[in-house]
C-alpha cells in the first residue's frame, strides 16, 4: 500500500497575520530581547530583577515571556531596576517623529554643605605684562 499524499494541502493552511499584528508582536519581541540583553549586561537574574522591582519572580517571568502585558510604566520600572533608561521612538516611513516633551533629567551633583563651616579655597593668579601687574582672584 502506497500513500501518495497522506495530508490534504488544505489542512496545512495557516491563518493570515495582518501587518498590525506583526508590528505588535515585533515590538513585544524586540522589547523583551532588549530587556534580556540589559539583564545579561548587568549580570542580573530574573529573581534579582523581581526583588529590585518589588515583584514576584513569576511576574517578571511572565513579562519576559510575553504572557503578561507590559505597560510603559512596567517597562520604565524594569529599565530603572537595571540601571538603564527606556525610550520609545515613533518612526514614520523610517523617520523619527518623536518629540521631547519632558527632557531627560541629568543627574546633578549638589554640594549641600554649609559654606560657613567649609571655607572656600582661594586661588591667586598674577599676570605680568609690559611692566603692569594684573591680579585676579578666583573664588
């Protein structure tokens, strides 16, 4: 007995996936991969990330395997826990159309010491030119 075709080709038809669904899945996949790479670079496990976020390991696992929906807030929290910053870029025809509404806050170092207890070092600079002496003080 010879089986020429055990399966009907019509049985192997897969449903079409629209561009919208593909764009969504691509974003989820790329975001998850970026987070996994950031975890690898920071040498942080899923358990450690969960602890830093105040979440369970199961919660983080579900976020990273795509079975739990990730909000922008969660993405930001995960990036922050990894010592990174999450950024969303919107492209139209390959051109970035994003606008910075809230600029990134750069870390500022503030010296909160009392100037009365910490004297400021004074530097005296003397410049001599053509028999004239100029002095300035830097504070």
